[in-house]
C-alpha cells in the first residue's frame, strides 16, 4: 500500500505573534476597580499614562471609605463605653443590695431579706442578658441614653449604700453608748467600794488598838503603826492634788523639776508623784520636834491624842476655832497651798480667804487636806507622849543606801538596776525618818542607780 505524505502547511504563527506584539507595544491595558467589583479595562497609549489622573480619580472614593470607617469605630467605641457604664452601675447596685441583705440579718427581717435577695437576682439576670447580647453582637444601645441611665442607677445605689452605712454607724453608736454607760456605772461602783474600803481601813484598823491601850504600855511600835496610818491619808491628798493639777493642764514633769531640780532618773513616769509627796511631808512635818503649846506632861499629850485620833475634824474646828489644832491647820494650809497654786487650780482665792478669816471651806480638796492635818497633828501628840526627845531627819542626796536608817519607797528602782556596776544612791527623801529617844524609825527614800 502506498504511503501518502502530507504536505506541511505554512507556519503563520510567527507572523501572528509579531502582529499582536505590535499592538501590545503600542497600547497598554489598565484595569480600574469599580464599586461593584467589575473591572474596566482602559487602553491608553504607552508612555502617555498620567499617574496624577489616576490619583485624582481614586481619592474621592478612598476619603468616603475612611470617613465611614472612622464613624463606625467611634460608634462602636461609644457603645462599648455605654456597655461598661451599664456594667459598673449593675455591680454597684448588686453591692447596695448585698449591703441591704446584711443589714436585714440583724435585726432579722424576712421581708427585707427577700427584697434584697430579689434585687441581687434581678441585677444578675440583667448582667447575664448583657453578656449574651455582647457575644451575639446584638447590642442595640443608645450610648447617650444608656450612659445617663447608668449614672442615675449608680448614684441611687451609692445613696442606698451610704444610707445603710449611716444606719450601721448609728446602731454602733447606740451599742457603744450603752457600753460606756455600763462601764461608767461599774467604775462608780468600784470607786465607791474602794472609798468604803479605804475609809474602813484608815478609820478602824490602826486605831482600834489604841482604844483600850494603857499609857504605861505605850511603845515605839504604836508610833510606827500610826505613822503608816498617817502616810495613807497624805498619799490620798497628794493623788488628789496631782489630779487637780492635771485638770488645770499643769506640766507635771516641770512641776516636779521645780521641787527637785536635780536630774533624777525615774524607773517609771508615775514615780514623779513621790516628788510631790516629799514636798508635802517636808511641809507638814516641819517643826514636828517642837510642841505647838506650852510643855505639858506625857499623859496630857496621850489623852489629847486619844481625843483627836477619831474625832470629826470639821466639827472639832467649828467648836474650837482657836485651838492649837485650828492654828496648826491654818498655818499648814497657807504654807502648803501657795496663792498662785490655788488660783491656778480653782480659778480664785476663795478658800484662802476663808482660811485667813478663820472659816474652814467645805470642799473636797480642803477636806482631804484637813484629814491629813488631823492625822499629822495626832502623830505629833503621840510622839510627845513618850516623854523623850523627838527629832525628824532627812537623808542627803547621793548617800549610799543603808537599811538601818532607810527603806526604799518603791522596789522598782532596786529591781531595775541596769548592771552590777551600778550603785544605788539616794535621789531624795520622800518620808523623813524619826528618832524618839534612842529609837530610830526609818525614813523612806527614792533610790536611783549611779554608775561607779
């Protein structure tokens, strides 16, 4: 079978390609996007395309898009701010409702508890609905109205919280007031009980032994016991005097330094009262070794002692205004209570004027002084009942402590000695010592450590 050879067709591909290339070289296709996404192809001559014309064509459309995006962002921001305001207002409302729930517990009120509980539940439901709308992008809020309502709700909740706080504080004030009243009553009862104990202790214990004692059996032990009885009244007067100073806003430390100008180391701040005691004892016992009247027999002094030891001093002075005891009382008061001191404590000199005129005031301060004066006077009479020489002695500052002539008025300074190198010395004498014949009655001194 004869093979037929096909004749090849002329290859026109290169010719067509060259023609198409010319068209491409002469013109350029440009695609411009439209709003609906359909491209438009513009053929412009090559090297004739103006870039400024393209920018001019695109700018209005880009500006519109930018403004729209900014508006959307601003609107979304306003909605989120309104959402947060509403969220915070709901939290404040829950806080107020919870405070109401707590207040309803005491005193217990079932109606208030149910109302507060329902308020909490309602606010939690609103928060749950707000959360659901946020995640589903279904927030349809008017920012201005929502923020205004949230502000109103928050202020109302705050007012509720403040009202509840005020009620709670008022209730606390009532409770504290009742507690204060109860404590004041207990304090008054304790004070009255202490006064009764002190009165019984001072009036009966040391004096009962002198009721049936015979003059021939009198000995220095009786003097020591009555001395302790006298010291108690003196310390009571000093405490009253210091309280009056504090009420008058005195500088207690400065007043103590005026009496004892030396730099004394006190174991406790309260020990400054011993300085005032030393001043009172020194004043009241001045002239103790000299009789205030003509020398009499020992039995006379003892009988006078037995009369004065249990008498009411106010009644005694009223009936005996010119007695030795009356003269002693007037002199010691005017000497102990300076005019400036009395004016500072009481605002006037009325008591001083009455004492100078021979009348004795009826005040708590003067009555305390009068009781102290009666006991000091009785102690003086008892001392002269022994018929021996009587003398009073003070211990000099910085003397070494000797338990023969002294006893420490407080053990705190002894127990709190810093170290073994410190030596206890006498800072000042609080209660003077007595010497009756050959019998020495110890003085009471305040000790202060001195480094050796």
